[in-house]
C-alpha cells in the first residue's frame, strides 16, 4: 500500500469531540474522510443509499458542529465498493481486540482502495480493538479521548449511547474485565443476534446512573489501554481546546506522519464545574471499576496510569451546591427510579402470565411509563444543556465584570491623581501666561528667522538637486568602473591560475635540473675515474712495450749468438726425435695429467691429505718456490703476455712437453693453496 493511500484512523468513544476532528480533516480538502463507516445505519440502508443523506444531523440535542456535507457523503459516493462486504457482526459483536477482525479488515480495505485521496477513518466503535486493526491495516492511528466526567454527562444528550454500550457488553468475544462488569451490573444478555432486536431489547432496560457510569468508565479504561499500547498519537480534546502550545505540539506530531494542512485553532469543547457530591459519585464508582481490572490481573503500573489519566483534565477545586448540581443529582435519581420501575414492571409482568387482561394492562402501563420516561429524560437533558450553557455564560460574564470593576477602580485612582495635578497646574498657569506673552514676542522674531531659513533652504534644495544629479552621474561611473574592476579581477584570477600552473611547472623543471646536475656530477666523476683507468692502462701498455722490446732484443741476441748456431744440430735432432716420439709422449702426458687431476681431486676432498702434501712440499723449498712461480705466472693475464715458448727473465727455458707439465703442476699447486686457505 503506497503512502498516498496509507490510511489514517481516528479511534474514539462517543461524545469525545470526534465529529469536530472529522470536520477539520474534511474541510482541509487534502483527505477523503469517512465518518463512522463502521455504523449500524449504513448496514441497515446498504441497499438504499439515498437514506444515508438523512443521517447525522437530525437530532439538535447532540450539538454536533456544522459539517460541509452529510455524515456519510463519502461512504455514499463509493457505495459499490462496500455494499457486499459490510456485516452487522463487525459493528458491535467484533468490537474488542480479542475477536477476529477479518470482516472489519476486509470492509476497511475495500474503502481504502476506493478512496480517491488519502483516506481518513473517524470511528467511534473501534477504540476497543485498535491493536488488532493496527496489526492488519498498518497506517497511522490516532487515539482521541476526553475526560470521563464531562464525556459521561455528554452521553445524557440521548439514550442511544447507553444502549450502544450495552450492545458492546453483549458481544460474544469480550475481555475478562467485561465479564466481571456484567456480573457486577447483573447484565441481561440478548440472545437475538439482530441489531434491531438488540436495540429494542436494551432500550426497554434503562440503566441506573451508577450502572451507566460503571459500564462507561470500564469501556473508557479499555480504550485508554488500547491507546497506550498501540496508538501513534494520543490526542486529548480537552487540551486541544485550552492550550495553544498543545495544538502546536499536535500539529508537529501530525506532520511527522505526513499529515499536513490541519488547523485546530477553533477547537472548543465545553467543560462543566462539578461539586463535591459530583466528585464523590464519580470517584467511588471509578475505584470500584479499577478493582474489576485488578481482579482480572491488570498490572499495577497500568492501574496507576489509568488513575492519573482519568484525573488529568478534571478540576481540582469543587464549588458549592448550585442549581446545576441539583439538576445533575435530579437526573441521576430519575435514571435510578426509571431503572427500578422498569425492573418492577418486568417482575409484575412475569407474575401476571396467564391473565391476558392483566398482561395487556401492564404492557400499557409499561408503554406509558416508558413514554413518560422518554419525555422526562428529554426535558431533563434539555434543561441540563441549558443550565450548562448558562453556567458557562455566568462564568464568562462574572470574569468580564470582575475585570471591568478592576479597570474602574484603576481609573478612579488615576482620576484622583489627575485632580491633584490639575490644582497644581492652575497655580502655575499665571506664571505660564506671562511667560507665554514673552514667548509670543519671541515667536514673531522666530517666525521671521524661519522665513529667512526657508529661503536659505530653497537655495540649499537647489544645490542639493545639483549634487544629487552629480551623484547620480558618479554612481553611473562607479557602476561602470565596478564592472571593469570585476572583469579585471576575473582576468587577474585567470592569470593567477596560469601563474600557479607555470610555477608548478617551474618547480618540476628545477627538480629535473637538480637531478640532471647530480647525474652530470656522477658522470664527471665516472669520466675522471675512466681517465685514471686509461692513464693506468697507458702506463701498463708502455711497460709491456718496453718488456716486449727487451725480449725482442734478447731473442735477437740469442739468434746471433755462437751457442745458438752451435746447437743447431741438436735442435734438428730434437725435432726429428719429437716427430718420431710425439704419440708416446702425448700418451704419457695424458696419463700424467689424469693422475695429477685425480690427485688434485683427492686433495680437494681430504683436508688431512692436503695439509700433509703441503708439509712435504715445504721440505723442498726450491721445488715449492718453482711451483709457486709457475702458479703465479699461470694466474697472471694481460694484453702483453709472453709469446708461446718464451720465458720471463730468470726462468730457464725447457721443452714444450715439460712446460705443459709445469703448467699442470702449477694449476694443482694453486688449487691446493686455495683449498688450504678456506
């Protein structure tokens, strides 16, 4: 159900100002308002909707506020939506939350769907089932209530309200406190389910004043407890009539639930002035009713809350015995007498069964008594209403008279003060008269001065007009310059934004330049290092060139020497021998190499053997020295290494085969030395 169709329910009992609240919602024009849609009248006339126009305003004693249309105007407009779903059981028989509300829910949902605007339901027969309806229909629920003393006396405008309460008590599904009340009031059940028959049945059994208030106050408490547990807004018609602050608070609460355009400023519900005897009548019966609730297990906190709520808007000071008090007492006694007469007539009628004439006689007497009762009750109600209005008028006039008397006393006091002042002023008048003559002469002089000043003012006005014209021109120029300043400021802001962007770019460039300078310094340092390396390499190159030149000179010296020439045959013999013994030597060399490598691997795996080999080697210093020189020569490298077969100075030349062996021994010695240092 969307928000536009979220229903608003106003739950109340009879005579609590509900018609006024309904009228306020209807006159706002923002809502589609149903007045007492759960009512026996629409049920009785569900097939003749024209009769709905005649309901609501027929009894002037009800003192309902004027409405812009009939009670059931909105209900009549959507007749087709509800005529087949209205049932008499949902009006009173299902009147409490303990009953199944399927019929009422189906009926109300049909009206919600048929409403062209957000629907409002003002109901006087749903206050005792608010919790059950809220659970089924959602929406916003307002509990409207009135102080019980004034509300019960307002019941006396018609006997309909007591009869309707009795029909509620006859409901088949009711809370336990109603059974306790029925027992206390000796309630007589009507077995006929027809509403017409029940109205006839209970109309013939008028209540005493005490039983009437017992029943009313019990239902009032039930409605209050339902409101306490489930209502969204608790609305007191008494406070709404007397307090502008409360009206403001209620308007705010309604706005919270999306309810707007509601004006309660003209709310006015009358309140009676009660005497001590009235208070005693009510308080004794209220104490008795609250004991019924206590008997059925109502929590003490709820009982205390009910006591406080019932006294919330009642007067705390009671007046003396007045004509209104006498009439109210008379009404209560008359109701008690009528109840006794009705009970007696029924007893007499029961004893007269078997005699048709006497039965007819008693029926005529009963009808006459009921007619007299109706007439007397109507007259008493009319008098009570008139007296209530007169009481209000007397209170209002008394208040106005007291205020007027206070004003007269204040004015009399002020008049005495004025007379004293007048006498004082009279004695001062002579002095003032002489002073007045002197001032009259001075006034003539002053008038002449004024004329001169007037001429001067005319001149000044003309000058002022010229200045105003100049000022207007200056204002135009100022406006133009202001416009130019605004334009210049806009351009300046743009330039500032550009400058800020360029400043940011400049900072980025400075950071990049700083990085480049750092990189340049690093490159310069690297270049200087490389220059040093080049210088070192050049010096090494010169050293190697000198060494090569020395070796070339040595070689040339060897070749020119006599020994070289003398040993030429030996070299030829060696070449011959080498050519014919190359393979055996290669095989021997390979074996020795494998043996040497195997020994090296064994020495690498065994630290003990490695240390032993080094010790043995140290016992032959010449061999150790030679092997170490060979290892150092094998490890050295460079661009100017000696040519193959050539030896550095100090190394004896040997054969290529022995040189290869020396190389292998040097490598083995180097490996041994490295493993020894690990």
